[in-house]
C-alpha cells in the first residue's frame, strides 16, 4: 500500500471542541442565556444609587455584555453553525456514489419493514468497535449511527426510529460476545448492524475463530427474538490492507457466515476499495491520518449507502415483492 499524507488533520483535531459545544450548549439556548445575563440586575448595596427609571432600565437591559462574554457566546454559536453547515453539505464537493453496476437483488428485513408498515416504534442497535463509536469523526453528529438515524427519519418522518450506538473502541468478537446479552439482546431490537473483524485482523487473530463467534452471536440474537441482522466487514484502509491475507480471509468468512445464517452483509471493504480504485479517491480523502479510521466523509457515505439498502429492502416488502426467506444476504452493488 502506498504511503499517504495526513488529511484534514486540523478539522479532525477540532472535533472534540465542536462535540463539546454541541453536547453542552444547545443552539436555541445561547441567545436566551445571553439575554438573561443582560437582564439580571446587580444586587443593590447600601450606597447604591436609587433604581433607574423605566426608560433607563430599558437602556441597561439592551446594553452589550462585556467583550469577553460576547466573544465566548459568539464563538460558540459560530462553531455550532459551522458544524451544522458541514453536516448538510458534506457531499457537495465529493458526492457519495453507489458502487458501479447498480443494486443487485437483496433479501428482506422483515422485522423493520413490519414495524414501519404498522406504525410501531423501530429500534436499531449499531453494535461494533471504534468505527461504530465514531472515532475519527469531528463530532458525534458525524458518526455513522447518527447519520443513518437522520437519513431514516427523513425517509420515514412519521415513524418513531431509535438508533442505539453500542460501539466500543478496540473490541472485536471475543469482547463483544461478553456484552451481547445486555447491550443487544435485552434491548429487543428490530435490526442489529454488527460491525466486526477489523481488530481481529490487526491483532493477527485467526479469522476462523472470529467467524465462529459471530455465527454463535447471530444464533443467539435470532433465538431471542428473530431481529433482522446485517453484518459489516472490515474497512479498506492502510492499517488493514497491510495484512492482505488475513483481511481477505476475514471478509470471505464473514460473507460465508451471513449466507449460512441468512442475514444481510454490507461489504464495507469492497465498497471502500471501489472509492479508491474505481472512483479515484485518494485514501486520505476518506481515512484519517492514523491510517485506520474513517473521517466525516467516509462515515457519511458509509451510512448513506447502508441506509439506501435498508430503505430499498423495506420498500420491497411494502410493495409485496416476493423475496425468498432463505435469501437475505445482499450486497449494495
């Protein structure tokens, strides 16, 4: 794999600040807080002058706060606006294109479709490691579960859709199996999106052992309530492709597990490789400087293509398209 230079590192490093502002300072509250600070009168001391007349009070309320206060509030508002704008136009410079060749026939997601058709709440659990948690994104808004939730809510505006982010950085199948019951099965999801395999490749774990654990996990999920399941295989990035034999075997075995257990699979490795090899995007345009995790654009396009597949699959059932129950493995290409 050829070397690559850091991409948008400054934007990545600015992420924690933007995330903190988004989480701690709702946009709608900033102006109100600033006005409240201006409108609150200072305590009167014994030597204070008499209260001002109504006209004088109005002048005091509308006067500007100290420069440092105004600067902090102003910067907070500007940062929130900047993040919101980039969330809306992230594909304006580089569009998110579906893999060439169009969509092939896909299987069904009967539980999700059934809930949407009946108008009942839908619960989706995004289960995985750091690329589910969103490491590398400049803001929580840009991790793939949040992007996916926003897309599905736009598509189904009257539906009650919850997407739970159950990603924990550094984990793979052995660690995930320990929390499968509490964070997946006990939530009673309608859809589980299970991203797995990358850390096993990086640790030189046997892909066959990972595949066995994933198959066991799928069996447990299906036995508990039959939730729809979509597997997500490793990402195409320098840290992964420097171990080509292990990565290729992991991708192949996860695909085989999906076929045997009649669940869906999103072939992230092949999709990302197409970004680089067929769409001529430099690797650093969708992977951050660590050579492993996706950036905002990478997460957004991944979520968009995954969401498109879910919407298409649900639409098939709504339209009464006959999809054999034993053919649910699908590829978005």
